[in-house]
């Protein structure tokens, strides 16, 4: 396919080149195959010859029929200029070219040597694929080219195209439209300034900025390069086209759409946005399905979730998004909430019948200014505004590393509300070479205030290792305590108070008398090298972050 230039001016330039090249090729062929010049009179009710020194005119009246090669002309009356091989015809004009193309009008000026017909007054051009209506039409019988400049309407099956200017090649069923082009079809309507349309395949090719409205939906497409095939119900849009509806937009280098199956494919620098919920997915490849309202993104997908005071960036090998019904949303909520009132919390933008969710698989990495995390997989649902992390999840908040078998991050009103570490939960804070403050328990619940940790609740076989400092900030010993519950309170993102509850027991050992490795709790694992360091590291697959250790 010819390369299509973008923009209105480029569209006109391309249109002109296409028409000129088609005309030149057809003219060369016509010179070889058509040598018939004589216009024969087949019938007329009356015939009058008018001869003057500088002219030879034949006046034809009543049921006039003329013929040139495989084309016949019929009308009510005509004047035939025998010297110049020109016919002027009036009333009920009908041109029949090889029983394949038919043209009608009220007046005809026909130049026989050039085989060029100019029709005006209720003009209609028909072939097996379409019918064209206009006020005035020029039809080149050699090139099989019809052109109008005063507005026209082309009807092909259920498709109707209107424009101020147009050209149509009857032999290849190819049309070019310019200026205020409108296309109406049972499947879609469009507006543009330049359009190429094939009436045999019912395919529209876009060669200038075009807006397409899909029928029976709120979907709008902005493109200037691509095609739409009505018969196959397939489309391709290139050059950063955009597909948008009331809640989503998709932009990509190339967009493919298969309406019969509802499949959409986006390739190259894909940007998918949930405009209602302020969520965006970037990828190099994505698939969407109309019926299931699902999205599959691969090739370095990134989920960007805009929160109230922060933005969460998530990357993984594969991302998937779909919708849950109200009943499905309840089944999806298996989270154990510390505050039972949060079990019924829903996002303020949640659809009352369907709720969108996002899932990420393998090598999940998250970055925000206030929190970073890694895991094997992640699930987020707007039903409860909760991020769920599975298989060796680790999170970092400030200088604290948090991990457990499973990790949940609850949000409310687009702010972090609660962090839950379920089973084998542990918090680690590196304070020096081989020195780590640690808190461990069966579960740990952390609560946020203004997107910062406010306090944490450690429950079930709680253990703590805490290095003690003197008034000058020098470490003098280590305190190891076991109890039922530990509450940790933060101020300015630092621990300022720890409360041990349920008959705590422990020992305080001078620093000079201990081996530091003996004060690492069970399941201790410092994983600073896995921590995402910036959003650039998340967004750029080629970015190689320098490994930092705390």
C-alpha cells in the first residue's frame, strides 16, 4: 500500500499524486486499446443538417441515439458538431458504457476526440457497486474517471459518502473525496477532509485527520492513517491513532480492530487509560475484548495509578485487566481486615454494576515516592481498593523493609490506608554494618496517616531486636524481646515509641559482648538489591539502576 502522509495539506498532496498517477497510467493504456473516434447516429425522429463555411452541424430531435465504440448516448435532442466531433445533448441524457457504467443528466457536452463528457442537471452515475449523485459531473470515458467539484453524494449498499469534491474510477471502483467529507454507514460514521474509498470491497482509507464514530457505542476514533473494511468489519489505524469511549482511551503506533469478535490489538508505544479511575497502562503490545471488557498487556507493561498525593508505578512481565460483577466482587474479597468497617469500602469512582480489576504476573515491581515493592504477582480491585501481593513480596517504606508470605495494601480515597503482612511477617531497619533493628510476628498491620506510616501492630509470637543508643547516639547494646503483641509508633517517618504487650520477656546485652549474626531473627533476609530506586527504572526497560545497599 502506498505510504500515506499525515495532515490536511499532506493528505491533499497525496490525493493529488494518487489521482495523477492513476490518470497517467490509464491514458497510456487507452491510447493503445481505443482508436474509435467516429460518433455514429443510430436513431433520431428527425434530422436537419446545418452547413456553413466554418461549421457542419447536425440537429437531431426525438429519441436520439448515438454510438461511439462500446458507448451509446440517448437523449431528447442533440446538436452534433461534425467538424470538431462534439455533441451537445438535452433532456433525459443516458450514457451507457459497455453496459457496465451508466450516466444520467439533463444536459451533456461531449468531446468525442477526447471522449470527455460533461453532465449537468440531476446528474447520476451508476455501476454495479455504487450510485453517485451530483449537480455537475465530468466523466472521462478513456480513463473511466468521473469528477465533481460542486458537491456530491455516493451511495454504496448502505454506505453514504458526501463531499464537496470527488473523483471515482469506475473500472477499479476506487473513489477519492475532498473537502467536508462525511461517511455514514450502519456500523460507523466519519468526518474528514480527504478520503479514499473502494466501492467493491467497501473499504475506507484515511489519508488526513479523521474522526470516526462507531454506531451503538460511545467509541470515537481519531486517526489520519489507516483503513476500515465494512464487509470484513476490520480496521487498522496507524501513526498514533486514538480510540476512546466514555471511560477509556487507547493510543498506539498501530491499532487493529476486528468488530465481529470484538478483538482489538495495539502495537508499539501503547497507552491505555481508564479515565474514570485515573489508571494508565503503558506497553508495547496489548489486546482488548469488547464482550469481556478485558485488557491483556505484554512487552514491558507498566501500570500507573494516580493517587491523591502520590503516583504508583507497577511493572511486570504480563498485565491483565477485567471487570467483576457485584457478586464477583464479594467473592474476590478474601482479605482479613483489622477494621471490619473497611470490608464494605469501595472506591468513590466504582461502577455500581461492574468493577474493574488489574492483575500483574511475574517480576512485579512497584515504585512510588512513599512506597516501593516487589513480588511475583499482584492483584488490585476497585471493589475494595486493595493491592494484593503474592509469592515472596517485599515492601520498603523509608528505611524500613517489610515482608511476609502475602502482603495487602489498602487504599481509601486514593491514599494509602493500611498495609497487611500475613504469615511470617517481618520488618527490618538497617542501622549500621551488620546491624539491623527487627520486628517479627505472625501478622503485622501498618496504618497510614497522610500517606505516611502512623503506627504498626505486630500480632502473634511477636519478637523484637532493637539496638540501644546512649544520649550521644552511640550504640551501647542490643535488646531482644518476645511477647504476644508489639505496637510501634512513628513520628516524622521514624520510630519514636515501642509498646510491648502481653508479659514481654527479653534480655539486654552489651554490644561488645555479642556476635551480630546471632541477633538475626528467623527468616531474616535483607533484600535491598531488589528495591526499585526510581520511576525511570520502572518506565524504561533499558534503564540499568545502580545497586544500592543500606
